C-alpha cells in the first residue's frame, strides 16, 4: 500500500528508514519515558520555529509559544531550543553519580558559583553565600521529574517554567575528557561541545505528538490554535518565581563566558528539525485537539495539570498507533479498548478483555510487516520493531495504569482514578455535564472504549454475555461517583460533570 506522510517535505527519504518508522512516524521509541514525551512536545511548542533553516537566529528568537500552521509542506520544520547548560549543571551536577562527572564541568560549576557569590548578598551572620546557593540549588532540584542513575546532563525537571524545560544533551566521555581545552579559559566551548542532536531519552516521540496536534489544528476551527497556545503557555509559566531565578542563574554564567552577548549556536540556541508522521493520524487528530483544549481549560493546580496532561498524551499516542495499525491491516472494525472493571477473575469480561488487549498488541506489531523486507533487513530489525511498537504501547499503558497488572499474565485494559479524571476533563468542557449514557458514547467515539452493554452490542457482531457488561457499567458508575464526577438525578438517570470551571 502507498504510505502518505505529514508534512511532505522533499528531502524526507522515508524508504531509508526502518519499518516501524515508516508505519508509525519518525519516531516513537520504547526508552523514552512517559514524562519525556510531554517535555519534548512542550520544548517544540515553546521554541522559535521556522520552515526551512533560518540563517539569522536573531530574527526569530522572540517567537515561539504558538502552533504555527505549516504554510509550505515541501520545507522541513525546524525549531531552536535554548540548551541552558550552565543552569542545568548548577541544578544537577552535584547530585549526580560521581563517576559521571567530568573535570571540565566540575571546574565550570566552581567558576559559575564563584561569580554568583559576587552577585548575591546574605544579610545574616549565620549563613554565607555558599549556603544561599545550596538553598537555590535544592529548590530547583525539588521539582525533579527524571533522575534515576542518569548523568547530570540527562536529567529533567517538571515543566512549570520554560527555562527549566531542557533539551536533550549528551556528554561524550572522550570529548569531555580529552577534547576540551578549558585550561585557557575557553569556557564557551565547555557548553558547546555537548551533543544536542543525538536522540536517546528525548527520542522524537514528543516531536511526533507535536506534528499530530498540528494535523488536528489544520482540520478544526481556527480559534482552537490560539486558545490551546495560550493555555499551554499559561501552564508552563505558572511559577514565575522559578523563571526569575533560572534567568538569574543562567544569565550570570553567560556574563562570564560570553560577555559580548552575541548569539552563539550550541550555546544560546541549538537547531533541531522535525521529521514526518503518517497522514492517516489526521483521522483522529481533531479528537486530540478537542481533548487537549478541554483539559487545558480546566482549572487545576499546575502540578496536577502537568501530570494529567502527560497521561493524556500517552493515551493519545496509543490511540494513534492502534488507529494506524487498523488502517494498515485494513481491519473491518475499530480496535476495541475493552475495559475490565469487574472483580471476577474467571468472568466472561475478564477473559474477553485479556483476549482483546492481546489482539491490540498483535495488530500494532503485525502492521510493521507491511514494510518489512526480509531480504534486506538486519538481524535485529524485527526485535527492535517489537520494542518500539507493541512493547511501547504496553510500557506507556502500564505507566499510566491503562493496562494491568503492572507485572505478570492476563494483561488487560482497566481504569484508575487518575485515568477517570483524564477522561472526564478531556471529553467534557469545564463546567458542563453529560448524561452518563452520552459520556459512554463519547468514550467509545474517541477511544473505542467499551464498558457497558450498549457499546459492547454495537461493537461486537455476536456476544452472548451482555448481562456481564451491566456489572462493568455499574462499577464504572461507582468509580465516577468516588472521584466526584457523578450526580444522580433519579434511579434511572445519572450525569457526569467536569466541575473544574474557572
């Protein structure tokens, strides 16, 4: 079959890439964590962007924070994040594994702190400037999102201020130990010599999602573009005090190493590019935009909104992939997301839910064989394809609780309280209500979610245990009620409400 992509820039040689990239976009990758999908998406959103590479960065440096429509699909979309390695080193270096700290960066941090101490004043005889800097460092570190055993330059913070949404940076051991001349005060090169265009932890999954949102904005009312842009910017600028501190820390470092203030590539900005995604993703893209708008308009604490948005992004990526596999394999019916909310491990719904999820993973994996050339494929092609397709779906779904149990057999789709909240806030406008039956219909329309007997009968051609879905539906009612989203008007009528109206 012919594969079409968005955008259609001329230099994109899709046939040169592996089968999972050809089928699902460039690229979704199993080692990218749940939060890094969101971080990379926000990094693209907030960064200056251009169609084709710009020659003079100063022309676009003040743009960003907007979903610009693609005017010319023949040109590759570029974006220009700021690496802010001085700030990143200040926050993470002293908390990272000792063996992953390079001498050049240790001395750079020492110089940075010495300069900072000249710029602050401590009005207490009990404390000194070093103590004050440690407090500031601890403050930033308290917003940590991704740490683990990673090197300091691969760690991340919560996206509550734009200055602390960091791009991918990789410190090559040989270059950091043998290839840097920092003894002659060449500190600018200490920051510039990181690898910023390799993809390891931020592996383009957020870029894929950004392009998907652009697809949806191209097919829906133009007012959504402004509204979503404004609400996303509000979310990532929700703690202005963090921005002020971050600008101060990074600014003092820049004064030391680049006193001229000239724009320097790989210091003030880096140049990255977006690839392409399947055109067929646009079939579900309007749903993505509507859900995004509803959630962003809900009045929530900034921390909670970031958490729920990360979960919504994961759900939507899973939907993109399942929809794509359905189209590639030319399946007669939509891939069911049969949710098991029952208690009986031997029940009919439990068995069907396990079978349904197995089929979902199998379809996502089988789709890549439409572009798998056994004669030219490398030995590990299919192994890697499995990891970056069906196992990626499993990993994301388990991370958010959409697939249970976390370990072991009988994997199936289900819901927890956070996922219930995501569904309500993304499918219902803030302050509005839907009949429970209408809400179930929306869950099915948007995500192919099957909970009650009506959707089960509609989806499955033959089903002999419809009564079991009554229990499933009743348990969902109780879950909605426990989460505070359900109001009973009568014994026969319930409504679901998104109460988070400003």
